[in-house]
C-alpha cells in the first residue's frame, strides 16, 4: 500500500466536507477493484487520528481483503453484531487508530447483508470510537462472498468514491454512483487516483526533448527548472 500523505489536498477536502462536519461513519469504495480504496481509507483514518479522533478502520471487503496483509496483522474470525467483532479489534499502543481486519466468517451470514444489521454494528463501534472508516468492496464487483457495497455504504453516514483516473470507464463510474444513490447511500465526493496519469511536469519535460537537437543546453536547464517547481509537480 503506497502511503498517502494526510495533508494530500483531495484527502483534506473530503475530511473537511465529511468528518469535520459531523460525519461519524464514512465508507470508502470504488466502481471496480484495485482502484486504491484501501490506501485512501487508511489515510483518512490517520487524518482523523491527527484531528484528535478515536478512529476505527474496518475492512469489510471480504472478497479481496488487504488491510491485514498491508499492516502485517493476523486476521481473526468475527461476525457483525457479535462480541467477537469487538474482541477482534486490533489496538496499537499510543495510537488513536484501531483496526478491524476482514473476516471470511462475516461474509457467510445472510443477516450481515441487511442494511439495518450493518447499521447496528456501526452504532456499536461508535460507542467506543469517534469515527468509523470502512474499507468497502467495489460497487460493480461480481464477487458474491462479500457484503454488497451498496449495503455497507448506505449504512454509513457518507461515502467516498475512489476513481482510478485513465483506467476506469466513465460508464462504470456512472453505474456505481447510480447503484449507491439508489440504495440510499450519500456520496459525499470522490478522490481521483492519478497513479497512471503523468504529472504536468513530466509532460512538459517530454515536450522539451523535441528541441534537444537545436538547444540542448537550454532545454536541459528548462527541464531542471520544471523538476524543481512545486507548482508543476503538484498532483492534480
């Protein structure tokens, strides 16, 4: 998992518009798998901690869990609404962020697929924590092992949609939003993952190479100035 700075502009915007406005449970999802949901969810949890909030990061992506392996934790079996869920929470000394890793057992429960049941579980966690950040499954996933993303997101106060720019079709994103809103989820905003999009600085440096044959020294200096510019290297 690539660390995302808690001062990242889009992350701060989402935090300001949700948690800072009183949102206590926030789901993070995407239209498809592997768009960077876990990275954003973890960064949001740490941002909440930086704001002085006791935060619980919950991995409810049962089909493709990642929080446990990425944080070097050993997952345990637990069920929604059960005492086992509280017992499975991993707490870290000196940290306000705790983690509940995904459990295969939770996905087998039919009642866990009901919005009200998920809502009660979140309410139970909020008795101990100020904020709950949920790493939710992809909305358009064909997997049947996990709790539907719409159910998870509708049970939370708000939802953040992660979009892998340049790799996910607009139609897929539109379908995901329609499914979320149709289930009663509140989509508060989106975070664009620019992993495969070149930075403006990279594009400008590439263009300068066209003049290397005529003005090699000048173009070399231009590339050096571009690389040192904070503005041109700022993630869009």
